[in-house]
C-alpha cells in the first residue's frame, strides 16, 4: 500500500476517533430520548425557582387597579413588567411581614418603551428622555395604570419626520398638512385604524394649479380639462416634493 494512502487512512481514523470521543463528552445524557431534545431538561426547568406570579394572581387582590388598567392604553402591559417578579410578595401575604413589590421611581423603566426611536411604530408615544422633564420621575405626572391619551407635540412632525423634512425643502413647504389631508383626532392615538384621508379629486390641487387660479404667479398652472384627465394629481406628481417645472 502506498505511503500516502496509509497516511490518509491514519488521518481519517484519528478524525473518527475524535468525533466519537467528542460526542461522548459533549452530548448530554438523555439526549434523543424525546426526539432531538435533552430529556433531563424537564427536570432542570422544574427545579428552577418560581419568580413570577402572573397578572391573574395580581388581579385577585388588586381588582380595582386591574379594572382601571384593562380599560387604558396599558391594558397589554403585564403588572410584573413594571413591578418586577412578585411571587415573593404573594407568598409573603400569609407571613408577618409582607414583601412589597417594587414600583419604578426613576425614568429608566418607562423609557424602555417610550424613549424615542425611529424604529418604533408610527404614533407610539415617545419622548426625548434628556429634555422631557429630566428631573421628574414619570409617575409624578403620568398615572401608569391609566395613562392619558398621547398628545402629539409638534403636530405631524412628531411621527412623520421624513416626510416633513422632504416637504420643508420643496415648493409646498408653506402648505400645512391638513390643507391636503383630512385627519381625525383618533389618528394621533390609533394611527393605523384612523388613517389620514388623501385628496379624492383634482379640485384640491386645482385651487392653486388650475389655469385661472388666484394663486401666486410663480405657481405652475395647467388646463385641468386637458392635463392628466382620468388621474388624480398625486398619482403622477409627488405632493411632498413636486417637480420644480
């Protein structure tokens, strides 16, 4: 047998031995008993201490707060998301000294959800934690169990920063958003359910751009009876940054 073949066979044998040894040392006992899982993992999980009691247990004693919260914008927030694990509190109710759950007294807890991030859903209440009442804890102004409906500071720019920046550089920079969009008040609270209405006819744009309109002389004007008949203006022209000519 050629020497190079012997060396190759020895190499393959060494690899196989290493694989077998590694599998014996690294694969946990009981692995594969219930498919591609470690059977003893169940015992490991059972042995973990219980930290969270669950909101149903909280509601048993604090039904008044639960009723208020369930009717608020925080209805989907679990009690222990803010107050921390409460199983020790529940277990201590039969003891002489009750362990009280924590309550967030600083701004770090609320900022987990409400610190500004452009990646968050449009309309979600957000603040700049550096400039928004920096020395006050959030709960000194906001009731966490019944927060007030979010108010949009700065109008549309609070959520639609990209469009606002684009429009600010266009010929439409002086036109207010609600001159073209009909927006219900509920849009600020539930933006996906109450969307702003777009112009449904050419008459709105024609107020400024129709031939004979009383708008400024530098405004581009067209004969609406001939130009783009059958289409809405914004289907061809980008209203937030219309072409200059």
